């Protein structure tokens, strides 16, 4: 992320730390004498880099998720309304996925659950708790599928959903901004299986979405453009996405979670990535921003057009001269 910047690396790291803790861009401009566009550009670069770090560390299909909660935030920006879908692993408080979209539709839910699937091991028992949005159950079934060959011989394999997926829905009815009724129901699976997974993940005694709602509050607190009443609302979806990845990546790797650090969990300062076994120490903001991403493996491009009728010449064999040989005098 620091490549090509003309400012000192220490200044960039300090500014990104303040942004990750929710300091508005206007306050940073006044404090350090920077241009507002410069700070916004640094934030976007840091967010894009953190997205690659998140994909390289978290979305590698090596986690036994057990219990996942998903929810979405309604973002009021400048002359626009956006939706930010989030998902987290309850047992370690690890942020798994995030999607920002102008519309709250099936595409948002599908993209969110595909990212969750990229983090999970195959064919594991999993409990997914969501709110009452009707798009979630179908997206969960489409995301957690595997190719199965039912017949021997030629033919295509069909996609079969995981057999041990449990889907729970928690609907809250509010009056005057207070919750007056909570409806809990099983969309797929048995209640006994859900209670067993709740106990295994330490996610409470009843079906709930409290952990993802608490993370939504953290996101609103630290991402300055998400505060409900402010004068620095976002006017670009890209800025919301980069800010989300900057905060989510640093939340996983850099900030020790107070619940995980208590005696009943680990008893020492612990981040969600450490609790999940992805890292072995608390990262600094500078370590995240200077993390080197491995390049994607090279894939030979497909040849277009008609195949060659003659084989390609061997470069080690010298070429024969063309035309008639010259007569010696």
C-alpha cells in the first residue's frame, strides 16, 4: 500500500490508524495539514490492500465455522441509500465477509454467502442465523453446495446442498425504537441440532443475532461515514467498500477482543484471527499495510482461431536459407 507515496511511511500509518478508529477525514486534514483528497486516496488504497490481505488469510477454506450470523446495515449517504451486508464467525468473533450494494436484493445475499463459503471447510455441520429477510435461505442453499456424480460413466455432476446445514431466523418487532417481540423459528433443520451448535460455539442459549448486531455497532462507531447523523456522509459506494475492508481487516488482525481475552476463553490478549488459528500474534497497522500479497499463479491463455496444421518450429534447429543457393565463381 505504501509503494509510490511521497509522504513518510510513519505519517501514512498514523493517518490510517486514525481512520480505522473512526476519526473523520476532515479532522485528520486539520490536524496534519493534508489535502482531503490525499487522505481519501490513502483510505481507498489501504482498503483495496486490506481486501487482498483478507482474501489471502481468511478466505482460504480452512475454517470450521460451526455458527455464522449474517445481517445488513442501511447506509444513508449523500443523495443515495446503500446496503452493507456483513457476516461473522460467532465462536471466534472473526469477520468473514462483507458486501456493499446500492440495492438490497438476491445478488447482495448471494455474494455475501459465497464469501462465507470461501472461508469454510467442505461438508461441515453449520448453523446460520439471520434476520427475517426472505433472500437469505435460498442464498445459503445455493452457496453451500458440492458437485456430486450420481450416475457412472459420462454425464455432468449435479450440485447437491450440504446435508448438515441448519438455518435459523430471528425476527424482531419494534415499537418506538424498542424491541417488543422476538420471533424465533427454524427455516431448515431441527431445533435440537441448532441448540447443540449454539452450545459448541458459545453463542448463547437461544437463537439470536446479537453478535453480528454488536459488530454492526462497532462498524458504525469506527467507520465515520456510517454514523446516523453527520456532516461527512459517503457519496461513493467504493469509499464505503474500502472503509469496510480497512476496518474489518484491522478488526480481525490488530485489535484484541475483550471477550476473547477474558479468562473463560483464552486468558491473554487475543484477536479474532489468533482465536481462529490464522495468526500467532497481534498485528500492527503497519504490518497489515506492508503485508506482501503473493501474485496469482500464471495460467496459459487459451489459443483462439483454427488450430495449426503444421507443428511449431524447434528454436534449437537453425533455419534453412530460402531461395536458390548462390553459385560460387
